[in-house]
């Protein structure tokens, strides 16, 4: 498996944990984009792939106070899939555009993350770069 796909899968699995730990998706996403874990994933450091996401999630929780959200039992699987997709998509953007998590955070902000989550049913079956380009159009995002 190449490094870029591995990075996408690792960040996606990391994002899924937000549901297991009853974290608000938007607050979690914004803080995860600025995290040390995301920085390590971006530069493909082997150490970030050698441990379980749970290990890094514990560190993330120590460094970040994330708003909580209680998921209903009937929505947990859907929310895990949605967060997996979001993490995968955001890392794919980093891989293909060379934007860091912090730069994506600045471009999207809370409104952009809300837009992605709200439109998951539309976006989840298309290429992540199409999603990025559509977000640029819909949210009037201008890259430098």
C-alpha cells in the first residue's frame, strides 16, 4: 500500500474514533486538522503508522478539549461511516494539493466542515478532489 493511501486510511480511522468517544464532529474535525497527529500523517513519518489510532487518540484527547455529543444508538454506524469518509477526504486533499491540515482548516472553517457533513450523502461516492472543487465553488473559497 502506498504512503498516501495509508495516510488517508489512518486519518479516516482516527476520525471514526470521534464517534466512539462521543465528540462533536465539527469541533473534533477543526481540532484534528490542527493536531500533531495530522502533521505527522502529512509528512508520512513511519512512527505515526506504527501505533494504533487509539494510542494517538489518547494523546489528542489530553491536548484538546472537544465538545461532546451523544449519538443515538441507531445513528452510530452511519456517523462512523461519515467521519471515516471525512477523514479520508481531508487527507486526500492534503496529499493532492500539498495543503496542510492547518491550511485546510483556514480554508474551510466551521462553515466548510458543516457543509461537508451535511452533504455527505451526495459527496461520499465521488472523487475527493471533486468534493474539494465543489466546496471551493459553493463556499467561495480562494486558495492562495
